[in-house]
């Protein structure tokens, strides 16, 4: 009888360990969710009339300046009854 009680105790302990392990896995995998909130809107700035040369100067000062351009394309060309497929990898380097 003593052996049976110790076996039941081991089963209970292993069952509790297994259940706590499963609970830990599920609780760690769950993510909290938040309701969508409205974005904060910045105060509207007053518009100031500017001349064309001033606008061109601002555009050239704040334009995106890059030195390289990389593009990929998958092309399927069909001419009459013949078709050809190929890939294009394009890399351009601007030298200033």
C-alpha cells in the first residue's frame, strides 16, 4: 500500500508539473491587444505664399539625394508564338 501511495504522489506531482508547464507556454505565447487609437494630429501650419524660385530652392535643398539605385524585374516576353522569360537585375551608380 505504501508503494501505491508513493506512485500516486509521483503521478500527481508530474501531472502538476506538466500542467504548469503547459500553462506557462500558453501564457508566454499570448500577446496583449490594444484598441486602435486615433493618431495625434499636428497643429496645422499657416501657409505662406512663396515665389517660384523660393519653392525651387526649397525643393532642391530637401530633395532625396541617393547615390545608387537597385531594381529587379521578372519579364515574360511574347512575340507571336514564341515566349521567353527572364529576370533583370539593374544597379545604377550616380557619380557626382
